[in-house]
C-alpha cells in the first residue's frame, strides 16, 4: 500500500492539467478502508501501469521542452525551428519580421568598453566598463555606433554575429551628432554591411525594427512604428540634434548604437536615446536618421573627423527679430560678402580699456535659403547641411530694411589659413 501510494502520488501530478482526473481516480486508489485481495492488488497494479503510461504520453505531449532541457517558451508549432525557411504558416506581418531579422542581424555587433576613471578626492584609478551596440558599415571592418557608447574607452571589444571577438580602434567621432566609427581587423566573410535607406521619406505610422544588445542580450530585435519625425534632442556637445526619429519600439540600456531598419531591411536610423524617468523603456525612443549618418560617416572614415563648412560668423546674439551678427572672422566669407557686424569702439582709460558696442549697427540674420533662423543652432545646422564651396542666400535685416547677400562657404581648414 505504501509503495502504491507513493507511486500514485508521483504519477498523478502530470495529469492535473487535464482537469478533474484527480477527483475521479485518486479516492479509489488511496482508499485504505477495505482489505486488499490478490485480485484487487493485481487490478490496482494494472491500473497503475495504465496511469503511468498515460502520464508518460501526456508528459511527452505537453512538456517536451522540459524533458530536453530547452526553454519553456519554445515555439508551439513543431517544425518551425527545424526549418526556418518554411514561412507558410506565418502571417504576412510575421513573414516580414522574420525576413528583416534574418537579413539584418548578421550586421549587428556587440561592443564592450573598458576605461579608467580617476577619483578626484583620493586620486585613485578605477576601471570602468560598459557595453552597447553597433553595426557593420563596410567589408573593411568599419563599425558605426554612438559616440556616448565608446566615450572615454581605452579598450574596445567587438563581438560579431558568429561569436568571434576582435579588438577595435577608434577612427573618429562627431560629438554634435553622437556618431562614432571604430575599426576591426577581421576576414571579409563574417562582415555583412547594412544597406542604407532613405530616412527623408519616413512617415508617421511606418513600421520599424530596432536591433541591438539590450541589457547585454545580443542579437535582439524589437518592433514598433514611427511615432514622429523631425524631433530635436540635446547631444553631449550641448548642441541640438535635429531631424531625429521618434519610435515606440522597445529600447533599453545596450540598444544604443544599434541599427533601426524599415520593412525592406534598409537602415533608416541608429538608436541613440530614450525618454524615461527610470532609465528603462517607456515607449519613447529616438534614432539618428540615416541621412545624417550617410553624410557624417564617410567624412570620419576619410579624415578622422567631420570637415564642416564655415560661413565666417564668429559670434551672434539671439533677438526677437533674428540673429544679431556680433563679430565676424577676419577675411572670412561673411566679411568678404559684406555682412556688417556690431560696431565696436575702444576707449583707453586709467582703469583699462572700455569697449562699447552699438547694437543698432549690426545686421540681423532672418533667413538662409528661405529657412527661418532664430537661434545659433539654427544657423549652424543650416550651414552644416551644405558643403564647402557651395553658396547660400542670406536674408538680413539692416536698418529696418531687408537685404539679401550671397555667401560662399569655405572649409574650416581654409578659414584657419586665412586667419594666419
């Protein structure tokens, strides 16, 4: 009896998920009020054998993933894992998601960083570690990520999709746009560059896919939609990053630097930040548009930095009417074109030099190529969309009259030479 009771209690829990089996069978099998004869003992052993077999069948049918030590979240459709190419049982939306992941996850990399931080009070050195995401730009081993992912790193370790790890070196960065390029020395075979798409054509509601290593979980993909476009967020340089894409796809720590893809598997942005009070996903994420990336990355690879054009205006002041031109670069493009800064007089006294500025004499910039200019960041952003050698039409308010002047932009290197 005791042995039968133990065996029954071991076999029956597997059947509890079937409903009322326990209430039907358990009372008879555990009833000790009547004596057991040979026939009843044999009958009970027979019933136990049946229960054991039934238990084994249902255990294999409903708990197969537990038997083999695999995840309890294994797909319910058998054959899906064995043959990933068979998508006939999936919905059109699921097919798109699977296709995007299969085509794009090979380009995603995991980046680990290590730096040294000095404690100001005791002067001791401590090792700092971090991680983030990135993606393959070309077969030469250039990897693109966020600047804040690799900031102050002394060592960079890149893990590719196949698990192979490589040390990386910093090629350059553009802090105002939070973009960095690093390079690994790896065979061309595992390197799968992304296909860069056009972020200019994005529309609110369009489906997007964010890939990366959130919380250290490599090769992860989340999906969502474009929530808004043309957002502005601050960068580490305190300048505003423009044309930012807002998405609702889940982003967490570690997603920074990962690619944002469209339904065609094309890069349309790079995940960079989230709006959250607790540092975790809140459904408001931001990505740098691919248009900015395509303009910045080739310059970093070629020159190690971004060669921005200059308009030759040294300082400005924001007013209700526009940007007041306070001072110009000597022999710079704006001065050559005839832009007038604030008139300044210097008077020497016994206490030193007194500088007086007549604000009414300076030109006020209102537009550049038809784009309204209200802040210094507006001016920088508008100029930096152009290339050195291009000309812009600047609309000025001079003595309450509108004046239009054409200014030819120059490179910062040429401007430096003109100063010397």
